[in-house]
C-alpha cells in the first residue's frame, strides 16, 4: 500500500523571517527532484505563499514555460460567531485538503502565518519536519527564547517555542511519532562578524534547550525579491529575459545553499506519515 505524504511545516511567529520564500523554494526543489508535492497556505492574512503559486502559474502560462507546479490549497480562517464552530470548520477544511492529496503526494509543504491561529496549531501538530527560519540577528532570537545577557543561556521560552512543544507532546500522544524540528539560520551575512558568531552560539544553546537541530540557511540575496513577481525560483531554468543576464555567482550560490539545506533536513525518499490518521485521531479526541 502506498505510504502517505511527509508533511513539512515552515513556521515562526516572527514576520519577515523568510517563511514563504523558504517554503516555496523547498516545494519547487522537491518537484525538480521528481517528487509529487502539494502545498497548503494557512496564512489567510498575507497569503504570500499563495501569491507565489499564482504568480508562477500566470507567468508560466504567459511565457509558455513547462515548469512544475504544486497542487495548492489556501485555507481561510472561519469567521463565525462561535469560536468552537470556527475551529471545527477549519479542522474540516484542513482534513479535506490532506485527504485530497495524501494518496498521491510524496510531500506536503505548509506555510504558516507570523501569528498564532487555530490553523497554525493544526499545521504544527501534523508536521513530520518543522522548519523554523530565524534571521541571523540577536534581536530575532527572542522569537525562540529570552536569553540571559550575561551568560548567554536561554532562561525563558517564547510563546512560539511553547506552542511547538505542545504540538510535539500532542503528536507523541496521538501516534507515537515526534516532530523533527530544525532551526534554520536565514539571511546570513556574507561577511563573518562578531554578531554572526554570537548568533550561532546562542542558537546552538537554544536548540539544545528545545531539543531541536540547527541548519545553515540562505544568505541575504536580491535574487529572491526579484523572482517573486514571476513566481520563479533559483531552481528554474531562468533566461536572459527574466534575469537581465546570465545567472550570477550569487544566484548559483543560493541554489547550492538550498540543496545543502534540504540535505540537512534528512527528508525521506518519499512521504511516510499518516496525516489523515492523525487528523482523525485528533477529531475523535475533540
């Protein structure tokens, strides 16, 4: 019997950390590796991931490009008067999306908003791999934990870190599986600095406290902003018309950084989690 899809959730309650760019590039990279990929956007406010997908479809149609696409879902927040009923509706929408692709997709990539919602918590509870981009800044580390300024040790977990810990506990209780949580250093400076070394040291300490891993992410590059309007990625066969020239060393560097990141995630050759079974178990417990 075919195994179910491996769920990759990209989450962080800090806006501007590069969640949507990371999620979209991971999805497209997996497509180019020959996997069948579905994508879900639960950020009903910004919908950046959905805009990426739409821009890609529109651009490829207009230019006659034969690039791969994900099977995409955009899940809205329910806005009824009853919170309990809203949560039920959102749960059913999420379960329906998973049910439609779990038998055909190898991977499901989920992008989440920079704030806590019921859909955010649902997505995290389904994750097999949780990717949390963290900007390479001492300020942005506060989204994970408050750090003692003298010792550099984490002294209090953030709201988001506690959300993930709850999701891990719930997942373990439901199906005995754990969430592989990977903190990804993002927007890394090209030049080594004291700040960069401090960030790495503190992030390592936070990861040890949280029981997760740290992976190098992607450097700060203009190419990502310029590709958004077309929905293209550094993995697509980009020509002079789109780039304004041949791919630069920075462009090729970004491509290699994403390959390195995917290798660090230790993803399976195909999907293996039983996402619908998890949803149904959660539904039974509600």
